C-alpha cells in the first residue's frame, strides 16, 4: 500500500540560534582581519538560496546544464551499480531539481527509495520535500535543516542503510584545497565500505568563460554575492549601503579558482550594531566573498586520494566542461 505523502516525511535540524552565532563570529573575524573576507556559506539564507536557483538558469552559468546532461545520460547506469537501493544523502540539496533524475532511475530499479536532503534553507527544504513526495509515490524523505557537518553526523547516527552521498554542482569548489581535503576526510570517516560519494566537479577551462559564468550580464550573480552584505544588515543590524560596493570577479591562475569580491567605492565606515563594531574601508578596498575552484583530471584524483577515496567512475558532458565522479572510501 502506498502511504500518504505526509507519512513519508520526517524533518530534523539544528536550531537557528547556533547558525546566527556562527554567522556573527565569522563576520567579526572576517571584517577585522588584515585582508577582509566573509565566508560564502553565509550567502545561502532563504533569499540567497532563491537567487542561486536563478543563477542555475543563466545562459552564462553552464555548470548546472552540463551536470544535468550527465545525470540524464547516466542515471540508469548509476542505479544499476547498486545491489540494493542506496539511501541518497544530499549535501546542499536546494531545489533537488537535478536529483529528481536519479530518484526517477532508482524508482525504476528498486521498490523503495529513501532520500535524505541536507540544506541550510529550511523553507526550500520543506517545500522541495513536499513536491518530491507528491511526484514519487515510493519515496521516503528524511530531511535535515542545517550545516553539512551536523547533517552528516545525523546520517551517521540515524541512518543504518548503505548510502550514496551526492555533492553536486561543484560545491566542493567553494572550499580551499586544504579545507576540501579536511572535509572529504571527515566524511570518509563516517562512511562504510559499501557507501559511496557522487561528486560533481567543474573542470578548468578558458578563464574568459569562467569569469562570465560568475559575472553574468543580467547581474544575478552580483545580487547573489551582495546578499551577504544585506544579510549582515538584516540579521546583525549592519548599515552597509550596497550601492557603495562594486562586485568584482577574477580568475586566479595559480590557485585555479574564480575569486569574487565586493570592493568599496569610497572611504567609508560601516557600523554593525549587534557586534558593536565599526569597520572602516578605504576606496578600492576589497572584501573577499567567495571562491570557486576548478579542477584538472589530475587535480580530481589527487584530491580524492588525499581525502581517502578512489575513483570508481568518471563521467563528462558532451563538451567536456564538467565531471561527475563516483568515489569509494579506501
Ligand atoms: C554552488 C559553489 C557550486 O561556485 O559555481 C555560483 C556558487 N557562486 N555563482 C559555484 C556560485 C556564484 C556555485 N557553487
């Protein structure tokens, strides 16, 4: 018998208070440091998550389309690699649009499908879960609202079945190589031998193409990036005037990454009430707000090895812009 959608859903999460504390201490540390910086994970509140969905449809932002092409072509092959239905854990699930392709293939192959989306935006998590449950009658969803680490701990403690963790969209690219290795290792430590990691990783290419992907003509990425300043205003009582900052994108050849900045257009002071602090900016002074690392095939294998994985399969889109990698813990 098929159960009603509401009976197939469980929602868990960390409390919003600890998220706000994390945000506050990151802002304090980042804006008092010699080179000002903010962590891009804080761009994704409910508003930021909505803008990111719009980025995925931009003509310049090829990543989402390339990855979806791979998923569509390989979903069946993916499902057939498993003897029993793997519980699909997803880091930063967002609207789960691409994941539907896999859930569809798994539903064709297995009797039960269990999906564990982890995302910081509770709003998007809840509405996406409802849509998925309506679309997939065999699906069970255990959603977790919170940071990756808390979500993975929850999975480790509460989920007994074999898992395949999805880390799509080249989200790993937000992390420095060091942090990526650390995170991959900590995830590996929660995995059993039959668990898998399916990671989307964007490939190195012409820097012009990369810069345009992060500096679209319609200015959507710019407003996504600016959301972190607006969020400081909303949640910490800041008085950033976003018009007094200019969005800037460069490609750092040495580190193989796109770098994003908000550059002060003038000498100015910004006051952040809840942190009881005043930040002074000089004209032309940047806040480093985001990185997006790009990988060669060699980079991918090195990162995997350093993280404690071996590569089982690697798939590309037709134009070789993007890779999807199935890793197994070693
Ligand atoms: C979600 C980290 C994969 O780096 O391409 C897109 C975020 N930032 N445009 C990326 C992003 C600006 C995105 N990731």
